[in-house]
C-alpha cells in the first residue's frame, strides 16, 4: 500500500515534465519576439528535447521497477500465506480423519450379520 504514494509521485513528475514542455512551447508561440529570436529559442529547445525525453524515460523506468518489485513482494507474501493455509487445512483434515477412525465402533463377532444358508 505504501508503494501507491511512490507511483503517484512518478505520475506527478512525468506530468510536470510534460506540462513544462507544453508551457515552454506555448510561451514561445505567444511571446512578443522577433522571428529570428523565436527560431533560435526553438532550436535550443529542440536540442534539449532528447535530454528531456531521456529524463522522462528514466523516471518512468524507475517507477516501473518499483512497481515490479512491489508486485513480486506482494506475490511472495500471498504465496507464503497460501502455502501455510493449505498445510493447516491438510493437517486439520488428517486429524479429523484420525478422530473419525478412532471413534468408529469396532465390529465384534456378535455385531456381524449372520448369513443363513438355505
């Protein structure tokens, strides 16, 4: 359950990076600059895009790794509890079977049905 906070943080960081990029583009298009200044700024921004994409990719990969580790830990815990429950069920079943066998009356010669011949 604690991992959910980390997952949300990853989404938040990714959203911030995308929002920053979108804000930069909107600012460029709406800024009162000359065409040459805007083109230079766009060129610099385009040069920074691979680094931004790499940072975003690293962030997403880190969050995926954390989620994967969390899933494995949860699976291992669930599997362990399931094994314990199965073992306890088998034990209880064997005890019940032993009690049933020991509490059944043993047949005696008098309690056996007699078969009469013709």
